[in-house]
């Protein structure tokens, strides 16, 4: 009976050790991750299946497990339909599409598609897509390095998961509040533009 209990404890401890090893392996790899630079993206236009293959490689570290997908062809079609992503030319996607998809896939873990659309469109009004994407990937790399450093330095992974969840919720709430206030501020300007366009017609 005692030997059986010892075996169970040893088995549980081994499973825990394996889990911690996997977590640390992921943290080490993800902490060094940086989204591909604009000038290193494919210069040629890609068809849908090529886009999915390319994006799968970029998003692999951010998927919860092997059974989850952050991007599918139907998702891309919906983003185009909802005007979050520009329509491809003759069903072929450019590096602008790849950059936007990268940002959308990362941001949709936190924000609604509507909020993402509003955010990206408002930022693009004041900067180019190239500059926006570069700012995004640099910011993302810095945050990932900081977070993964905490993961590697913490023995109590469960406690850290709770802390990170609380932080994520607080940051999401703040981001949504900011976007909500900005949307209300931009609404009158948008209505004036529509009225002006009608008058010109």
C-alpha cells in the first residue's frame, strides 16, 4: 500500500517536472521571438493556402496547443467581409495583408474584431502600415521578453498564471475603455465627413 502511494507521488512529480520543462522551453523560445521584419516578408503575392502556411509558422508559438488554430481561410474571408482586412487583388495577398493579419491574430486574443478594426484604421490615418507594423513587432518582442523572463524565474507557475491573468484582464479593460472613449470622440467628425460627402454628391 505504501509502495503504491510512493509510486503515485513519484509519477505525479515526474508529470509536474515534464510540464515545467515544457513551460520553460516555450518561454525560452518565445522570449527570443520577433515577428518577421517588413523587408523580409515575401515580395511575391500569395494565394490563400500559401498565406495559411506562412502564417501558421509565424503564429505557432502563440497557439494554446496543437489542436488550436489562430487563423483559418474562413477567418481571413470574414476579416475581408467585415472590412478589417483589405480585399486581395485577384485572390492574391500582399505583404500588407500578412502584416495586418499578424497584428489582427495577436490582438484578437484581447480585443473584439470591431475594436481591432477601429484601432488599426485610426492608427493608419496617422502613420504608414510599414511604420505601424514595425512599432507593433518591436513592442511585442519587448513584452514577450519581459513576460518570458518572469516565467523562467518563477518556481510557482500556477501563481504566475493567476498574476498574468489578472494583469491581462486589467490591460484589456484599460484598452477597451480607451477605444470606447476615442470612438465617441471620433463619431461627430465621422458624421461631418459623411454629411460633407453627401452635399458634394
